[in-house]
């Protein structure tokens, strides 16, 4: 799950940088006079929202793998996206595009990672190393 989330974030961030080169706009606080700037931020390209990309990449991965808490993850990602608009550093389109990029690439990353044999081998090696470092306790000996 963590490997899939990390790969989806890296892919989404790369796609976000490409999208940022194709379309550029300053933050709302730099362009609009009536925006209440709640945090200090330098003026640069606000398209798409990097925070939204980050949270949607990780939260969507957790949404896919953690069935019990899935709606909490979506709510967290949505709150982060809305907060970026609320504090005046992103337009709604910046957040929506960041979310779409992350959602799309999270599904692709999850599909690819689940089918890569090297990931399975790395996880097997990790688990073997973890067993060496943290051996399982024998419960029959504790009684």
C-alpha cells in the first residue's frame, strides 16, 4: 500500500509539473484585491495544487486498500483541497485538476504495482529482514 501510494504521488507530482508548464496562473491573493490572505506565501504558479496532489495520491491509495476507513480518507483529502481555496492560495480549478490527476494516477499505480513481481520480491525480503530483527514471540513460552 505504501509503495503504491508513493509511486502514485511521484507520478502525480510529475504530471502536475507538466500541467503547470502548460498552464500558469498566480495565486488568487496576487490577482484579486478582495482575497483574504490567511497564510504567508510567495507568488508563483498555483496550477495545479501540490498539496491537493499529495493528499489525494495518498488518501486515494488508502481509500482503495483500507476499506474500513475509506470515507475518512476521502474527507481528509477534500478538506485539504478546500482549505487551499479557503486560505486564498489556489483557485478551485487548481484543486480540482490536482485531485483529478492524483485519482487517475493512483488507479494506474495501484494496477501496475499489484502486478510487478519485483514489488512482491522486495516485500518478501522486507518481511524476512523484519523477522530477523523483530522475531515473533512464542506465545506457548509465555504461559
